[in-house]
C-alpha cells in the first residue's frame, strides 16, 4: 500500500538516483530529528492507521429510553505531513553515469523542514491535530536559562530537583535550542569541555540539539510519559514532473501523546 501511495515507480528517475535521494534524506533526518530520540516510539504501523485509541469515552445524549447510556470512544487522529522538493532530472541522471556529487540541496532542505515540523509538534504541540506538546503541557513553572551557559549545570540540577519532587524519576535528558546547544559545545570550564561535564556529571541521559524549541527542556526518559505514534514513517514519494525537473516529497503520518505532563520542565531565558 505504501508503495502505491508514494507512487515512486512513476518517477522519471532511475532506481540508483532514487536510492541516493533516500540515503541523503535519511542522513539528514537522523541528524536533525530530536524528539523521537527522547520519547517512546510506537510504529511504524503503515498508512492504514488513522487514529490512536485513548481508552476514553465521551458521553452523548440518548434518543431512546433514559436507562440507555451512550458514549463515543475517543481517539486521537494522525496528522499527515508532506514537504515538497524539486530536483533537476539531468542532475539525477548523472548518478547512474557515475556522478558521486549530485546537487541534493533540495533534499537536505526538505528533510530539515520535515524534522522540524515533527519536533515542533512533539515539543510545542499542534492544537489543530489535537497534540499537546511536552513544553506547554508541563504544569511546572519554567526555570530560568542562564545567560552564561557555563552556569547551565546549576540550572539543570535545579530542574532535576523539580522533577524529583514531583515524583518523576530519571534518567533525565536535556533538549536545547540550536544556538544554545552550539554555545554549550564551544564552552569550557578550566579547560574542561562544558558539554562533557553536563553529560558525564549532571545528566544521566542525552544532551540533544532541538532547533524547534526556544530555550530548553529537561525531561524524564523513564518511559511511559510520552508516545510518538507513527503510521507511515518518513519516506520519499513522487508528485509530478516536467521535462527538466521532478517534484518529490518527504512525508509521514503521526501523532503525539503526552501521558504524564509533569515529566518535563522548561528552561527559558
């Protein structure tokens, strides 16, 4: 079914060229995706999955006898994501001729946009799709992100204490906005890399770059708090073409559920 929906066999490019596009998209997505590294991953289940059962009921009025009780089973629908990318057919035709440096900048841009869209839904939420993100769902008051990243270990420890007092155990992971993450990588304390100190002495989970967020968020990775449900996982499909270019796209279907809102605390400047 997925092959029919993606319509890859109709693309006017060779299997070798399509394989190169797939490989580049996969490389960028693995580098860019942050949220799915920190939450429980469910799937992929394929295109047929339209919604996720929540186990909840919504009572409705009964048109019959008063003794009859009716309720609607509540489900959370999946959202389909698609990011188009237009590539030169001549450039892709160079691949089977032996070219090892095709221009795949459009693939890189599309993969980065797809990753940011998924991460934004996970961290920030997507109200139109019924998704409550990790950060807005948290009941904890945000902790202050220090202006000097060398003071970040103290802020992390304070945020960890907030989670511990709420009964949320570790391991704990930290996701940081891209500029702050870059500052952490560049910083040092008495010649010792700050990032290494954070990952070896302060956190017991990963330190992750997350361009979709503003500031940072500390969250538990104990499991059972956050679920990313994926129908069709991130894939490359075919849309259209003319004599010079082919329009491909990156797509997926997913939804995200916050089961324990208290399992994360934001850090904001």
